[in-house]
């Protein structure tokens, strides 16, 4: 019979033996060494029946086909745009995937997207050499023209989004901010300055505490407290004119949950 | 490259706010710790928010420069370590490291922080050389002010090793301190759009229009300056920047 | 007489006190501090990231690049001139080779993982402390690793085979001294760093290595604890 050598959901480190016996099967982040299963990265142990895997706690974003991400244009080439996608690799957006408009030969591509633009974009292809192709064709894919960009740990993105987008919705509702969470850990926020900072703090809190149970409740308490504090404080919210529209991101959450 | 960031930072300034919620004249938390490394004759760690630098002082006996036979030697060097930021590369010091080092150096030299005459051992032959090396551990904005603080704190912490006229015995330290006369402090005032503020973050530094580093010594006197950034400044703006720097310097000095 | 009592009163197989901490440099992808006795090492990992110039790239796996450096004020005695030396170049290279066997870099073709090791304070055993810090930092950065790497120097001071020599022991003048920095991959017991200078007989060396293996098992537990304590 196999046995677990550490409890499910505990934090394990590379080289740590997590299970003994041939009954368990190693998957992501776990390898077999003789009759032992051994962790090959820092993560949370997740046991599902006989399958043993690790949920990573840190690490760079690995581009995956179908992911909706936020990228930054770093170069305009003859055939498209090179973008930084917060990964070890840059990605290419070609002319044909950038717009349904016809782009004439030799047209000035910076008229469409230029250096420093942030794009909500989707990965259409990743080769074995990690060459990444992007598209702008799809619901919600667009250039971001205002707002704050922050980077969070890509591995925490699922927790930031929450089940069916519940976590990010809670933050949006509490702060009135618009938020887009890219699978690559780049997050866009826009709202009233004070509320935006509350949203950023909430995201950081999720990032730091996602491995401790009861996260949703803690974030709820945190948001309630912070928002209440803002309302009690002398009004710094004079500039808030977008309250009615706030909290609505213009496309479906599902885009970000694959 | 950073239009979105700049537009957003400006929008926040328009509402009288800093991008990270701070007031325009507000420093992040400053923590100064002395005596952080044993083999240096003096050392200090300075944290300004997430920015962290270590300064170390080494003392040795050298020949003075021919034009200043009675004066001790002073060297300030800054290492922007690639360990401390994804933006720094390994290799010899670049412009930025040299600028920080020279601005810190001028602040110390021009304020006569160290009474260099007292470093003379034998005129024209032997003087104490004071080498201050500042190494960045985490570069999260405002390295100029953090480095200047660390340099002074390390000098303050330094003790002479035993010296018998021939060799320096680094294993036996004396109680004798460096002849420090003043404790200059640097404050860098940054301008983005029409707003001036202190202690920039990395994000703010990315979109800075201009900055003015002001080294201030006792009595609020100015002992060195350095204008940076690509945009020019008016006399009126410089006046306001200096006023802000002098006010903040008084607060920072209390921590030394 | 001879060297029968260690200067700091340790037993021959006893390590100096160790403090290890993960995640000490926020801007890095992974980082650690490792202090053993009076030797302190910081390590920061950046990457995997783009590698230029392109001819350095390996299309089959990511490459590891280490850089070891002593801060100018870190040594007893004279200031260490900044800018690297033949010694620091060599140590950087052997550090790379000590860490590489545990790293799985196949997922990152053409990319580089940079490891920067800096020593603010030294009292012998600096490359070993650097390797210990780097292994923690690599795990902290979320890289895939078969195991940790733990490192310590072993050796012989006069007639005493001992682990983790300090500077006073390395420079002992009453007899022969051998200094043997080693790194172990704890699970397999294999050695990924081995250098030596000084004089030692074969039997003593074998005993020293065995002592080193045991010491490295202790160190690897401390490394693992440091990673867990971050959360």
C-alpha cells in the first residue's frame, strides 16, 4: 500500500519525499524516484485520488494556447508587433491577427498599436521553442487606454479570479474598479484613486495569503473594512465621476478562466 | 514607452494624489541600521520603503595626492548590483552608478563632512584613505537619497584600526572615530508634469521629467546639487524644489 | 601539541551557526540570504528570461548563468577592488556546475536563468555559502529542481579532519591545512562541487568527504525550512 509522507495541501520543497509506494502517480511538479514520489518545485501538495501534483507558489508565466493575457508592445516590426508578455519569451502579433481592417503594404503600423501600448490579447499558438503568436480578434480583446497596470505572481491568477470569477467580482463590487486579470499575471485596474489602491491591496493580500484557507472571507472582511474607512475619511473622492458604470468589465469573466 | 503609466500618474497628481497613495512631501519609511558587516571599519544598512542599500567604509594608509599633501583621501563608489534589480546588468559601473557615486561624493566633500586634515599621518607621505562603497540590495526607487544616507551612517559607525606607523592591523580596532564634522543629507525632488514631490518609486522614476538632488548640511545650507531628467526647470521651480528639500532634510537628519 | 581543539570550541563535525531566509530581495524572481558563522551570502535569481547575444542560446534548454562577487568591504584586511577577479570568475563557474545537475531547464529553450551571489561579509567558506543561498533562491523562484544543493567546506587542520573551516583555521600556521569545498545533492549523495587546496592524505580526505555529506544533509534541512518559513 502507498502512503502519503506529508499531509495534503502542505507546502513542499524540491527534493522532499511526498509519498511512498507504487499506488500514487506523479503528475505536475512531482517525480518518481524508486518507490518514492518526490517534489520537484516549491508548491502546495494536491492529492486527487491516486494522482499527486504540486500547485506552484512562484515562477514565471509559461505561455499557453488560448490564454487571454495582457502584453506590452516593445517593438514594431515589418510584419507586426513584438510584445512583452511577462514571461521568458516575447510574443508576436502579426498584421493579419491584429485587426479585421485591411492594412496596406508599407502602412505605418504604429497607427494601430505603438511602443508601450498595453493590449488585452489572446495566445493562438505556442511552438516547441516557445515562439508565441497573439491575436486581437475576439470578444474583449483591445488596447488599454487608461488605468493602472500591476504585475502579480502568475501562479496566483486562478485564486485572484476565484471560482467563476467570484473573487475578482467581489473586489470590483466593493471598490467600483474595473479590473482585467491576464493569465500572465498582468492586471489592469481603473477606478477612483483611493478605491483603486484598496483593490491593489486586496490583490496583494490574495497573492500573499492564497495558500491559507478561508481566503474569501478574509478578503471580504478586508474590503469591507477598507471601503468603510474611505467613506469615513474626509472626502477625497470628489473626482469620482464614473461610479455608476464602475464594476462592469465590458466582457465576460469566462474569458479569463481557462 | 510608458505613456499609459505617465498619463495615469498625471491624472492622479491632478487629484492631488501620489500613485501609491502617499502625499507629495512624504518619504516611505526610512530605517537606518549601523554596524551591519564585521569586516568593514564602518557600515550601515538603509531602507527607504522597499529600497535597501548597504554602505561599508574601509580605512587604509596611503600616499596623499601631490596637490593635497596634508589631506586624507576620500573615495565614494556605488555598485548598482545586478542582484538588486532586473534593470541592472553585470559589468563595470555605468553612467547611473557613477552619477550616484559622484553626487554622494560631492555632498560629503563640499560640506566638509570629514575633517580631512585630521587624516594626515605624515605630510606628503602618509594619510588615511577613507573608501566608502555603497552596494544596492533591492533597488526600488530613490537610490540617490538612500545611498547618501547610508554613506553618512557608515562613516558615523566607523572606527580606526590599530596602526603602528608601518602596517594597519585590521584585527585590532580602536575606539577612535573618524573626524566627522557634519552630517549632510541628500533629498531628491522629482518633477512629473507640474507636480514636485520627494522619494520617487521605480514607476515614478520611469516617467520623470526632471529631478533635482540637493545635498544639505547643518543650518539648512546647500552643499551640492545635481539636476537630472530631460526637461528644463525654471528658477521658480528650482526655488520650490530647494525649499521642499531643505524641509525634508531636516526630518531625515533626525534619523541619523 | 598540534591542533586538537578548534579555535571556536566546535566539535570536528560541527557546523557554525546557520541562519537562512528565503525571499529577501523583492525585485528578484527568487532570493535568499544564507549566513554561516560570520560568512553572509545573498543570492538573487532573475529569469528564466531572454538571453542575448543570441549565439549564447541553447535551443534545447535554458542555460544557467551564475555570478559570484565579494562586496568591496566584505573581507578582513584590505578593500576588495570591485569589478571581478580571476578568482571570482572561477568561483562563478564552479557554482554553475554545482547547481546545474538538479535543475530542469528543458521547458525554457533559448532562455537564461541568472543567479547573482553577493557577499557583504566573509569568514571563509564563501563559495559554499553562495551555493547554499543560490539553491534556496532557485527554489524560491519556482524553478523545477530534482533536489536542493547543499555545500560546505571540509578539510584538515594539522591532524584534525573537520567541517566548515573558518578563516582562522584556513590560515592556521602550526601545520598542514587542507581546504576542500564540496557540494552535495542530498537525495543521491552525489558531489557536484569539489575543489581542494592544501595538503591531505587519501584516508583523511575520504573521512572529510563523509563528514561533509552528513553536514550537507543538515544544511539541506535548514534550506528547506527557510523556504517553508516564507509562507
